[in-house]
C-alpha cells in the first residue's frame, strides 16, 4: 500500500510537471506604457516652453533632427536653443508621420500610445506590425542614453494634454 501511494505521488508530480507550459526564452512584447502621471502630467505643458528644450538637449544636433532643409532623419525638431520655428515644428509633428508607418502620426493629440514620437523615445515597437524585424530603427536618441524619465514625461504629458501650442 505504501509503495502504491509513493508511485501514485510520483505519477501526479510528474504529470503536473510535464503538463506545465514550457518557459519561454523569448521576451514578451511590451508596447507603450504611460508615464505622464508625474509632475509633468499635473500642470499644463507648453510646446515652446517645455517640449522644445527637451528636443534641444537630445535631438537637434546637425546630424540628427536639427538639419532644416537637409537630412532631418524623418522630422525636423528645431535648432539648438531656438524657438523661432516652434509653430512649424509642432505642425509637422501633428500632420506628418513616419514613412515606415504611414498609419501613424509623429504626434497624435491625447494619445501618446499611438504617437510615433513616444514609441521612438521608448523603443517600444513590438506591437506595431509595420515595425517587425527592426524596420522602425532604434530607440531615440540613437546611440545615446535614453531620455531622462522626467524629460520623456514632459513630451508624453504634452501629447496626453492635446499637444497644444
């Protein structure tokens, strides 16, 4: 009787262990996760006052998104330290989208999760079919440290608040 109980216990344990799904070695897809609930999300964010300086610190170098009329790598984000083009830059972010994902805009007001700009800052493309196999490139800023969380939250809060002037 004792041997039967042990044999039964071994079968049950083995059956449970064998029926568990195997652990996946692939990373799970994590799309956009909102971060605009911090201090940036609690006050009105201005494009010219708050967002353009973020671009100026991380994005508008001559070889990146600061080359007006030249290779702006998809979108011109202004000249370092200047707000002269603020209205033009904001309009382009709202009206244009990336060539790889024509269904998206760089900025979709009130919707950071569907704004390509936020996806580029996060590097979260896995749930965008057009971005399969790395087609949407790298997280921005390319080759550098990720944007400071507070700076990214400013951009995200601006979008969440409607992407106003």
